[in-house]
């Protein structure tokens, strides 16, 4: 706020001072508002909850070892089965809540038709986790 002066030497120049009074007033009002509202934000209900340790119950999917030898014989976890029996077992495994993983081992000399039939039977049963198992090449 500028005051009038009877001094002719400094009468026309701009004022180089900042009036801090309004800024201090705003700052004090904000400080009072924060002091009043801060306890309201930290209000909480005190509870004494029981302490219990628990682990997540994670179901591990079963694993089906399905093999086809060079003669075309199918094996379910080492037990010989026919295509119809394998399809029935795939259907039974497909109804479980946690679907098993199918590890398919096929001899390199087996006809692809047998592998494709096995994949089709597993797919019809709803099994989608099928992996092909192979051995690493040795030098």
C-alpha cells in the first residue's frame, strides 16, 4: 500500500518493497485450518486383532507322463493303455478343478498321426497344458 508524500524528489518513483502483511495473514489462516483438521484425519478405531500365521493354500497341478514308443504303444505314467482308455482318462482329468500338465514323450520314429491323435484327445478333454519332452542332443 503506497502512501502519499510531500517530498518532490521521490514522489514519482515506483515502490521497491513487497508488502508481506497479506501473505502472512493467508499463511496464518491456512496454519489454523491445518491444525484444526489434522486430528480429524488421524482418527482411527483401535482394535486388538488376533495374530495368526497362515500360508497360502496353493494346489500344485498333477503331472501326467504320457509316452508313445516306436511301435505305437501308448503309456500313461508307465502303464500301457489303449487310445480309448487314454481318452477316458484325459476326460476324467479334464474335469478336475486344477488341470494337470501333460508331458508327452514320443519316440522319434513314431508316426505323427499317433501324436496328433493324442493331442486331439487331450484337447477334447479340455487339457491345455501339454508339453513335449525331448532329450538334449549329445555331441
